[in-house]
């Protein structure tokens, strides 16, 4: 799943997407990766559902 997360992040960075969108999509791609054998995004609707379940929050320095 880590390689899928990294691939999603690189894709988002190259595409010029907003940081929160990049993290949301990359996390969803990684989650999808552990639900299947092999690789690739085979179900766009499932990816959108997984993205909807991801919450991205900023970390604050303490």
C-alpha cells in the first residue's frame, strides 16, 4: 500500500492538485490497493467512496 500511496502523491503533485486533494486521493488509492490482488484502479466509483472517507487535517506545532 505504501507504493500506491507514493504513486498517488506523485501523480497529484505532477498534476498540480491542491495538497489536501493529493493526500485524500493518495490515501484512498492505498486503501484500495489492500482490497485487491494485483494493481491498478479498477473501480472509479469505489475510489470516490474511499476518498469521501478520508479526512485531512493540518498539524500544528506545539
